[in-house]
C-alpha cells in the first residue's frame, strides 16, 4: 500500500470516528513519509525473527510462572487513529 493510500484511509477512519474535518486539515500537511524512519524500523533485528521464536522469547515459561495470580489483563487499546511510525510532523 502506498503512503498516500495509507493516509487517505487513515483520514477516512478518523472522520468516521468523529475527528473534525478542520482537525484533519490542520494535521495533514505535516504528515510526510520519512524513509529514514522506515529504514530504522526495518533494521530492528528483533523483528527479523519468525513469530514463534519471537513469541517464545517474549512469553517464556519462566515469565509466565512469575506472573502474579489474579493480575489484571492489559487494557484494550484505544480505537483512536494513530500516526504511523513512518510519519513525522514537520
């Protein structure tokens, strides 16, 4: 998906979630594709692993055993639209 398509979809989702057209118009000009950020993100070695290896390290048996009984689950993420890591404000 191109960045322009991603941005158009993001704006549509934001508008559907109640973000005003004024807010979208004010925020949009500063959202630009930054290849440097994309390169740094893709260069993170931890994400080069296949998922099962990554998950096995992150949710190791020892970590699961250390979890407190009755601990609360993590809160659900907000449905609010977020800027991509490949975007930066000017």
